[in-house]
C-alpha cells in the first residue's frame, strides 16, 4: 500500500481480529483443602461429627459435589424415617410441642409454633403432647418474665382449674422460682430465685422415682 502524493512506501501486513483463544487466560492454583472445608461447611452432613471425624472425612471438590448432595439427601430421608420409630419409655409425636387442643384451663395465648405460652388468667395450665413412663427424661423452659409460675410434671389424672395448676394436685410436681418453692399439694423451700431470661431444666428419673429442677 502506498500513500497518495508521497514516495514513502508502507510494508504490507496481514491484520486479523483476535479471537478469545488468543487472549491470555488467568490461571491459578486452588487450595484443595480450603475448597473442601468450604464445601463441607456449606453442605454439612446431617450426622454428628466431632473434630476427629472431621479430620478423617473425604476431600470434597466440585467434581464430587453431586454425589455428596445425593448422600446428604439420603441421610435426611433416613433421619425422617427414624423420627417415626417408637422410642422406649415415651408415647407421643416428634417433636414435642404444647397441646393447645385439650388439658388446659384459663385464658392462654399459645405461639404459632406451639412452643411458647402466655397466661392471662388467675392460674392457667397447659400440657405437652407427649408422656413418658420409663427411663430418664428432661425438658427446658425459657422464662420470659419473672411472674408467678409453677413448672413441672403431671399425669393425665390431673384436672386443672383457674385456682390449681401443676404441683397443686396429688399427682403433679412443680418448681416455683418466683416464690423459691417446690410443690406437691404441700410446699417447701426449694432451689433459687429465677429471673427473665433464665432457663429451667426439668428432669425426671422414672426408674428411681425422682424429679429434679435445675436453674
């Protein structure tokens, strides 16, 4: 090619558009252990794993992720099946919730998840959906206010009203952290005072015939 009006000659060159394959690629080394730890953290196993088990678990990469997810789904199905299997010493569904359909007296507001309750009458009572008859069992209660309450264990023979709750009948036992007493018709000093935000553990040993409350 030559320029007009001049004697300077330009060398002919071949010009073409560069393709994506001609462009330099960013490359790097992925830390295999960090990637495996990250994927195990995002997609954890449903089975309990301590530090020793975690150190021996199989390395996980993107190429193994599909099989790992299938294994997690099968673990979840197995765990759902085990929920429906009866457990010795108890009767009732899993999980345990408050029984809002029967067994309580007075005015009560029960949370939608059936795990929380607020009483708005003289002495309201409510049971759970499960009974125990053998072995050792426990449940916990989060105290949301420092009001007058009695928390404990009862049998189906208990008939509560707005003057009597758990601990006020012969076949029920209760702890009252407001007045710092235990109840089984009669009452004696027991435990220590609770406050809003405390968690009360209610334990029963049906083999030894003992009931304990921990704060």
